[in-house]
C-alpha cells in the first residue's frame, strides 16, 4: 500500500477537468437534441437496477476525464486493497471487509485476512443468526411464560439502528405476519417509553445491538428496557420477585449483537445468546452483519440471504466492470464533478417509494460519517472540498416541501431519483392506477429539472410579462434516475451496496479514510464531563465556558 494518498488536484486529469469545466456550458436541451442516443448510451445496468445517468451535466468527454481521474488516483489498487483485507482504515489500523459479509458460501479463493478465515467465520455467524431467526419465527423460542415472540425491539444507535430500521421499513411486505419489530435509538427517554407502550412483556424480545457495547445511548436504553421488562413481568405475575427469576427473564427476553462479547456477558446477557461480528465491519457498513438480526427475524433467513446476494451482485459489478460502465464508480465520480468542479454542497436522494422513507437518513450516516473529513489518511490536510451533505425525503412529499429550491433556487443540487415499477400495494382510484400516477410525478420532476421552461414558453401560455421571470425554470439541474422492478430484499441490498461503493470512490479520490469517525468523539467525551453539571454539581458547572454555563443554569432554572 502506498504511504501517501495521491493528491487528485495534481493529476493531469484534474487539470483537464478544470479546463473542460471552464469551457463547458451545460445544455441538456441541446445535448439531447443533438444526440439521439444519449439516453440509451448513458443508461447502464447494475444487477437488477436500471441507472440512467443521461440527465447529468456531463458530456462523453467529462465522463472520460473523470474515469481518467479515477485511474490516476489509483482507484483500482485501493479497491483491490480493500477487497483483499489490507488495513485501509489507517487511523484505526483495520481491514475494511464489509464486502466479505455477503460473499456466498464456498466462494473461491477463500478469504483469509490477518490469519482469520473470514469466509468461514462469516458463514458460521450467519448460520447462527439464521438458526435463531428460525427459532423465533417458528415459536420455538419463547419468553418466560412459554409464549412465542410477537414483538422484537432492537436497541441500538447509528449503524446499529439506521440500517436495520431502514431495511425493515423497506421490506415490510416480506415481514412474517404477526411479528412486529420496533427500534429504540435515542437516549431521549421518550423513545424507549413510546416504543414499549402497549407491549406485552411476555411476548417481547429485546436485541441489544452495539458493535462496541459501550455506547451510552444503547446501554442506557438497554438498562431501561431491562427494568421495564422486570417490572412488567412482575406486575403480570409472570416472574417471582427474586434475582434468579430476573436473570432467567433476561436470558429469554434479551439477546445481543456485538463485537465485544465480554461486555455482553457483563450486562447479564448469556454470550450463548449473542451474535458476533468483527472490527473490520464499520458500524455504518454493518446492516448485512449480525447487526441485521432483527431484519433476519422479520423477513426470515432466506430473505436475509437474498438481501446479501443483492449486495454481492453489486460488489461483483464494481470489482469486474470497466470504469466507463461501472455504475458506482461513475456515480461517485459524478459526485466529485459536482462537488469539486460545479460547487455543489449537497446531494438529494429522493425515493419515489414510500417504503424507502428512511433511506436518506440511512445514507446520511453512510456518506457523511465516512467522507466528512478535513484530513487525508496520512494525516495531511485534504486538498479540495470533501463530503457533501446528503439529504432527502420520499416523493411526492418532497415536491410539496423543498423542490421549489431544487427547481429555482440559486444552489446546484444533484439529485438521485429512485423508484420501483411494481409497488407492494397496487391500489386503484376508480380506473386510475395510483402507483402509475405516482411515477408520472417521478418522470415529470426529472424532466422539469433537466429541461426547465424558457421565458418564451412561459409567455406562450399567456402569462403577464411581469410574472414571466418568476415562472421560468432554468433547467440543467442534474438528476440520476434509478429504476427496479420491485423492492425485493435483493434490490434493497443492491441499492445499499451501490451507495457504499459511491462513498468509497469519493473517499479514494479525496484521499481520505472513509472508515473512521473520530469526529464523533469530542461531543461524546464532553457530554460525560458535562453530565454532573446538568445534575446540579456546582463545581462541574463552574468549570464550563460562560455560554455553556449560562445555558445549563437556564436549563436548571426551567427544570425547577
Ligand atoms: O457515534 C458514532 C458511532 O460510533 C457510529 O459509527 C456507530 O454506528 C454508532 O456510534 C453506534 O456504535 P455501536 O454500534 O458501537 O453502539
């Protein structure tokens, strides 16, 4: 592995892109008019996804230069280094092997990293998760009164929450009837209180999901949940008021997912009821590890394997497809184009699928915890802007909220539109296929953003001259359209893996370690230092800066 990242701004491709950008006037109307094959040429398959890049602000030359940039910053080597298990997470001295989580059983050659039989370990843990999921689903696993599990409550935060909840919401049609999964993440006690409301403790199973098993929010919520369980079971007469009964209740109503099995045991969860993974799986890359146990229970082991197969199909595509047809590589490079050459600060992800309503929230951690960095992996400052803000909401809701700014604001906001052709609920409004009407909005929005509406077109509608400027749409607002047949577990895995690799590509170009997250540490540490002050400790309060001290004093006054 090289000891230094390659500075992208020193490459000849960067220089050429700078000159190309200076000479380029984006003109989607003109480009499509002059080139009948543009839509077809710039639409590419990615496993079961159809990805149309043609409404991006690029010419063939732009794409060719971006591909050169990828080559010149050593993307191929870096990708291979990741897949081989080299310690590309430099600041934590770790391999980055989430791609190993979805390698099929018996993949060849076997992956052995740092002396670990990675494939063997992954398959063994997957089998353990699958067997447990089967037991819960069949009713073989019961609570203390012998009742089968009806509600699974996943307690976790960040990567131990966002992936599972997003995937559960997306794959609701695949969830076993009679089973519900709820997700508790926030240390705001309202979250736990609301999520256990109405639950029968005898049919509730808690999964404490935490890579480190040291996260304040998760351990606090796990303790609150344990207390709730004991109190509720005792109130229902289901357990005696003894330590033995409480220990037995935890054994049957709590399992854990973690890389720190010693801490799981210290919490009182039998390590036999814990599912492991490894330090080479980043939290935000872990939904396809045992962190997805709640999902595996909900959709079943076969569905979960299908989910993993979707990821793997995209891994294969990335590893084997020339950059010029490599969808995640091209989408990562397009993001570089927008951030570093066209000055975009944000990127919208707009699913036209209500089931994907947590997808943007999931992507926020994936992309922003990965690439929100100011130093490169060798500790030197980055040489250009990094990490754009990812955000979004499902259409058409967003249309009635923030699309105004995307259409007519002064900011360039590249947007990914995602839809499936066959919804889980194909309802009709009289003769109207409502989902078709929904997707008409998808196509209308991407068309309006690309091609806009000229002043002459506005005038031709009879608009009063003084209102014409307000009704003009500039167009040339870039979008990528992603279509699939339906939102199966595999397709969801493909979508997630797509964005994982996009994130990786951007990180490689910028020369940053996309797999650490030191930026979350300072706030965590300060919260522990400040906690005594908010509990009323005068010395701790005095130790704060004037603003923080005044705020805490105000809080104490308001709390009364
Ligand atoms: O605070 C950020 C973070 O470390 C994320 O990277 C991680 O996904 C989350 O906290 C939860 O961590 P854990 O799974 O160890 O509880």
